C-alpha cells in the first residue's frame, strides 16, 4: 500500500467535490481529490443538461403539432426521427461533460487519485487496494444514485434509470415510468410529446415536489389530461415477457388492467452515496437514512474535522446547492479549527415540464411547521387561466400560491405551476432572500403585458388578507408552532 500524507481530502469529483477542492486550494496546496468512478457532474452527464435537451426536442414537436389554434396549419404528418433526437442529445451531452472534464484535466495530477475511498478511522482512508491516505480534514462529496426496489432487478435490461435513457440511440414505442416526481415528470412528458406511449405510476398521490395540496392537485389534473398518470397506483404484478415488460394494475374502478411496454424507467428517488464509505468505522452521527448529519451553514458533521457537501448531504439535491455547500465545506476544511458560517441562499427549485413547476423559500409544509396551523400566515392566490399574457400565448394553465407572515407581512415562500415560472421563481426568491414584505414587493415595477403581472395579482390578494402590526405579531408569538 502506498502511504500518502495530506492536509485535506475531498472524496468525490462532482459539482460539490470540485467546488470544495477549489475553495480549499485557495488556502492550502495540500489538497487531494479522490474519485471512485468518473470525474464530472451528475448535472452534465445524466441530469440537468441532457434532460433539458430532451425537453427542447419535445417542446419543438409539441409546438408544431399544436399550432392550429393560432391559425397555422401543418400539412401532412409531423415525423419524429428518434435516432436524430437521441443523436443530438448524446452529442450535446458529451460536449457539456467535456467542459467539466477539461476543468478536471487542469487540476495537477498530484492532487488527483482514483479509487473507492473507505474510512479506516476519522483521519485515515483506504483507497481501493493501492493507497492509504492520512488526512487532517476530510470532505465527503460522494453524490447520490437512483434508488428503487431490489425486486425490480428481475426485469434485467428492460429496467432503466435516467442515466441509461440518455445513452439511447433511438426512442422506444412505449415505456412505464414509476415516480411522478421531478425526474419522472420531465422525462415522461417529453417522451410522450415525442410519440412514445407513456404510462406513469406513483404512490400516495404525490405529484412533483409540492406540499400545497391545491397546487399539487392542479398539477396532477394538468398532467393527467395530457398522458396516462395514476399517482396512487395499485400494481398487482410486473414481469418480463417476450421482449418487454407486462404490468398488471388496478384502474380507478378497481378493474384489473394489463399493459405491455418496451421498458420500465425507475424514477423513484435517489439515495446519497454514503453507505459504502465505512462510516461504521468512525463514530459519526447519522440521520434516519444513514447520512451524516451536518450544520447547514458550516457543513461540519459531528466529527469536527469531517465535512459533507452536495447530494451526499441529503439536504437539497440541486446543482446550485451542491456548489454552495462544496464551497462552504472546502473553506471550512481549510480554515479548521476556525469555522465560518457560509452563505446559504434562499431555496429555489424548478421542474421544466409544461407548465413548469417551482418552489421558493419555505414550502407550505415548512411554513406550518414554523408558524403553526393557526392564522399566523396567509396565502395569496392567482390562477393563470385568465392571465393576459398567458392567454395570448395559449399557455394559460397554472396556479400560484404565495405565503406571507401575519403581523410583519414578510414573504415566506411560494409554490407554483404555470407558464415559465422558472422566471417567476427567481423574482420571488430574490425578494425572499432580501427579506422583503408584500407591500415592499408591490412597490416594485411591473411591465405590461407580462406573465409577472400574475405575481402582482397574487401579491395584491395576499396584501388584502394580511393583518399587520405589533398586536398581530405578539398574538402569533404567543400562539407558536403547532397551535
């Protein structure tokens, strides 16, 4: 075994790991970046970017096929060339990955080590069967992987995850997708619009990331109107048959239905890659999923010299969050024992379906946990069905709920489905991070005619419902969470 002595080790060469490496390297030359599989980010390889390429192709097909309401008629059938669609996706995906790999190639070879890392103790790691690394401080940035029931492995190569989809050379005829969450909805709707027969199944009625029942129900109905979606499915049997997968399920009337699909996509969530790190060999405090607990502002775990960042932290599995967490963890690993609180921005998340889904700040569930179910917060509402610019574009589907605190009138968060709400989410997230009140937000300029006018309508609705002043603040302080 080769023996290596270093001040800081970063385990994982993805978004969080690379951010941690850069931050630590600014303060010390003694940094080692360890990667067990391949350098590069989930976003570029199998996440954000290739999925947006698929969505772009689907949007193009959908616009052509639905131009008649504007008085524009397409003569003949629209032909979708699955091979060409996937060829562009793979080509552009490889280009995005190439940018990341170029950045990694610029890292000094002495700072990189390949192999699976396992803790021997809190300062020592075994890397594969070739190296023992002694480190003063360690950052865990091992990312995550798709998670699904083990029994599904009996489907063999007919079971795929989103990683596999982006290596397709052609589109299938049909597919069953399990999990109407972020990944399932984006990929499912795109495949449907590209001519693939899609069957989407969920559990418990959950659709998307929403916690607001009304917004989620709007999303459920919207997607059900476009393609097959059973958000609370009862699956009786799923087995490999001929060159596909046969699925037996109960429909809404309790009647047994049987379908045969080419493939099954597991989009049932992801799990942090921490279960094979040898955490049993160190006395580190874990959450219910076996993930090291960490202070979200310092990324420090219960072992002061060990930090965690990115998807591995089980906090917010989003690229911008991974980058921020990696920077914080890398900085603090370099500064240790002088720990600093890092910048954590207001939460923002988007799902690039049509209509889009988004959430900012606190979710409705988090607002209730913080303020209680009594009247210590209010909700501003707007429907996009009659919103001017949305109707002009025939994109008038959507519902926005904005939450604000009684007494202070401060913006707490929002959940929304609607046209181009990725942009509305940014607008609201910036206001949230600046701790603005609803009345302050209404003082901001709104152009006409734009979708953002829908935000103003919701703010006006919310402002009219709020009770401001010290008396209301005191009442809510006395009431407290859970009242």
